[in-house]
């Protein structure tokens, strides 16, 4: 069995929604541009994939797409040291700079302002002309995790299924108290991950034939008919992830991720300082 190579697998990132539940941040920018530690969460996601060898990114945009395009047009300035020589007889010029180490290919595709997730995926796949027999990765532009992407990809290939989804334990809606017979609180956990059930963690791998489950129509919702029908056809495998996972749906979620960063408790940060 041949092993799939991450460098040959495009990573589609859904980055076109309006992020209405995070309106405190998204009135001025799309949710993937909301910053954690001074960098957009989209950048964190891409750095995570890049750590595992995935460097071909397809950003599926819609709402405020220009903001995302502008970010990538200026990415080479992030983390660089630049010297300008304004005294040169030839006029102002850059005489020294250090560039980021990323070796990314980034395609920013406008998949429509009101298009739902399934329609965005299908339009992006058509745009990049993915071929029969090829594979692609897919994730959302608002979630961080320490899921082992190499292990999930290997599992996906061995499963022989059309798709693989990372299943994660959801956060409890409320804090959890444990008490003893004397009614003393013995444990207090504020919104821990639950041990009940698994939810869609948003880190997928698919064979190109998943296209037949998708429609270009803007009403096509990935999480409804496409994935429901794939599961019905027994074409969707589950990769269980027991580690860190955090989405950024609300302002509180954003604050949790920022606190993780501030306290250097970032399970998703696998890259080296300066990258």
C-alpha cells in the first residue's frame, strides 16, 4: 500500500462565514482573521498543518474576503527584520531582510458571500481541478486542536473509506462538580471536555470522489446531506481524538484561546519560535 504524502494533499479551509456569534470581533473582519497571540487564528491553523508537512492551502472565502487576501499579500512582512536605506543615491531601497520560513502555496478562492459550507467545498474543488484518485484535507477556519494529522492520514488511507472525520469530546456547557457523601465539593472543573459521545472536530480527509456528494448550490450544507449521505453509504470513518480541541464560536471561546497563549499552554503550537 502506497503512503499518502502530505505535500501532495491540498488543505481546504472554510473561511467564508459571517461569524455572527462572534460579532464583537467580526463586524470589522472575518472570523479567521480574529487574532490569537497577535496572529490570525487562520495562521495558527496553517502553521499546525505545515508542521505535519501540509503546505498547499486553499482558503474558501466569502464574507470580507478582501481582508484575507490582504493578509496573505503582506505575509512576508510578518516576523521579518527589514532595513531601509533612504540615504542611497539610488533612492530608498531594502538592503536586508529576513523572510519567514514557510514554504506555502496559498490559493484564496471567493466561494460566494452567502454560500453554505458544502457549496464552498465543491466550488473550491472545481476551481483547483482536483483529479480522480486524489485526496484532500478539509477543516474550519475557527478551530484549534492537537490532533495527530499524520496518524489520522495514515488511518484514513488504511480505512479505504471515502472520508475520515476526527471525532472529539465536546466541552461541557456548564462547570462540573464532584461531591462526596458529606456534600463536600471534591472537584471543580469549569467547562471540561465531556466523556459523553463524540462530535465533528472539523479535521477531515477525503478522496476526490466525495465531490459527487456535494453541490455547487449555495444552499448545500456540508454537515447535512453530504456527510449524512456519506455516513449512510458507510463511506465515513471516525478517527478518535482524545486530546485538546477548542473551537472559537463566541467571545468567551476567543478569550480561552488567548489565555492559553498568554500562559504558554498551547497544545496546538508545535512549530519552533521564529517560524
